């Protein structure tokens, strides 16, 4: 579905653009809907289309030779999916899979390349976002190595809430175990611990965050570290959260 210039900008990258730059993109933007588990890119497939998520969340997942997976980074309404297009690589080594269903705005990669080459605000935002995303990937690697599953799950739920803009999340334990790189039984125990503490409600693939402030206390420092770095880099375009 094509969009109009009056469409509300849920995506931070688009919202940070000057109005003239945004309107230049509008004729080329198409709204798409994603379901949980949709695969957007496979490793090393040429990327032809980039996406600006609205109220959706996509994991960049590393796939091992034995088929096991672990999340390396996430993209939501904070950024853009398909960074190899404007960086020049054309493809990436990760699988991109939808973990929170929702909508995104699709843009032909060739159009983004042309706009990026203009310089100006779009180029600046995309480059700073890429630095913020690399910081997120680095922090995730440290988090997976050093932090307990309960803290990691809390961090992941808070991040998901930010991107989906809702406290009601549709997430199965199988999916969570894949994203967190741990056994399903470990996710079950961690979710039960958070539920017994009154922080979340979990039932049949639905997780509802009941107490965000307390969940932030349980979370490791990674949630705030990534969020702080993102706004440090993009503050002049987006303002403070």
C-alpha cells in the first residue's frame, strides 16, 4: 500500500528527516505487513529492498552449521533494515526474521542509494544509526556471555516493548529460546521467575509486561547502555526519549 505525505512517522529515521527530504521519499514508500516468523533476508542473498519498521521488530540471527541460532541484533522503529545497501556490501551474513509482527515501510534499495549519495541529513542519520546498531551488537555479545538468563530476558522484553509500542507481546518459548541462544527449559524458568515477581504475565504465547519500572531494575545494564548510546548519537535529530 502506497503512503501519503500525511502518514504518521512511527519510524525514528523517517521522523528525523527534514520535511522536504521525507516528502521526496514518500512516492517510493510502500507499507507492508509482517507476521511473526517471516524471514525477510537470508544470509548472503542480495538485498534489493530496505525497510523502515513502524511497530514491528526484526532480529538479525546468526545461523550455525548445526542449525542452531542466536540473535546478534535487532531492528525496530529505531532504524532501518538493510544497511548493506547504503554501506555498499549488498548482502549480510545474518538471517533477518520477524519477532514482533507489525508494519514497515519498504523502499527500493536503488532509491535509498541515490538519496544516500546526496549527502545531507539522511546520510548523516543512517551513518550514525549504523554506529548505534554496531554498539547494540557488541553489547548483545557481551550480554549473552556474562549475564543471567532472567536479566537477559528482562532486557529483551523491554527492548521489544519499545519497538512494538505495546506491553502485550506475542512470543512463544521456542522463539525466545532461539533468540536468546538457550534451552527452552531455561526460558520457562526465567519467565516463571519474572511472573512470580509480578513483573509479567505469561500465558500461551502471550507475554504482558505488568511493571516496566521493576522490570528495568531486574534487567542487566545492557538495556540502558544501548538506549543511552542510541540517543547520544541521534539526539540532534530525534531529541531525548
